[in-house]
């Protein structure tokens, strides 16, 4: 069974641009969560989607948004990028229990 | 507010020796506790979880964790460390602030780097 796939693996953007990250969950998993990982703040929850509905959101500004498609694939978007958005963005899927399966992440660098 | 603390940034242990990575938590209601491990340039991997039942939880790769309600701790342990155990370890708690829809929302500690030397 394929694991959680995140694309792209690396991304370099400049301030003010926007970016879209993609996540394909494990087949059969309907829950997808997104986390931001930085050296200073650690792992912080962004949002969770289940059956195309956002059912939880972390404390991030409205520039961060996401969505989930009918095939459970998810995307997150960050608009008007800031230097502080540089981070590893991790996607995780689950069957609906607490065991999360993480992808390898997208390393975003904002210059 | 719910939180998790990992008091040690780094733990050093010799191969073959027992290891402990510490974690304390603060939650409302019953705690749902987890340990994850992250290898360089990889995502996190699930090690084990405590939801209810026996205070000693066994997980992947020979790891186990002991839940102590009175000390609000959930320390990760392994009887004999391997060099390949060297990685970044995260303790986490499920956010119980709402009933449903929280399964994907975990609150993570800052992480502890485990260094096992040959």
C-alpha cells in the first residue's frame, strides 16, 4: 500500500507570492491533517479535513487555507507569502483514529 | 490549555544501554497520548499510543511508554538502545477541547533528539 504522498518535495518562492501544496493520503483514509514544522515553533496544527469538510482549524492567519477533494486528496494554499512561512509542511492521513500516517513533507523556502 | 512538555532537548545514551525520553502533559479530561519518531528528511512515524487500560504501552521497534496519571507523565523507554534509534522523538496529546473532529489535531511537544553512540 502506498504511503502518504506530498508534492512537491521542495519549493522556493519569493515574498508576496502564493503557493499550493498537494497531499495524497493512503488509500481508504478519509481524514487529512496538515502541520507546519519549524525549528522555533516546532510542530503546529494547521487544519484537518474529513470527507471534504474542514472540521478543525489551528491558529494560523487566513492566508493559510486548504481543501479536500472527493477522492480525499488535499491541497493547502498559502497566499501573500512571508519570510516566516518558510517551513516543512507535513500532511498526515488516518482512518479516523489517532494513528496518523505522515508524508515526507514539502520544504518551503520563502526568499 | 492543553500542552505537552519534553524537558530535554537531547538525550545521549550508549548502545546497549536503556533509554528514557521524558514527556509530561496537561490536558482536560482523559488524555490520549502518543509518541512519534522523525528520521532526517522524513515525516513522522507512529510509535505507540495510550488511550486507556494498562499503564505500560508497548509499541514499534521495541519501544514502550509508561503512563503515570499522578505525575502526568508519559515517558518513552527502551531496554537496550540501538544506534539506529538515533532520531527526533515527539510526544503528543490529542486535543480534547471538542468532542468530534479532533482525531487529526495533535498537540506536540518540542521534540527530543536521541543520540545513541556505539
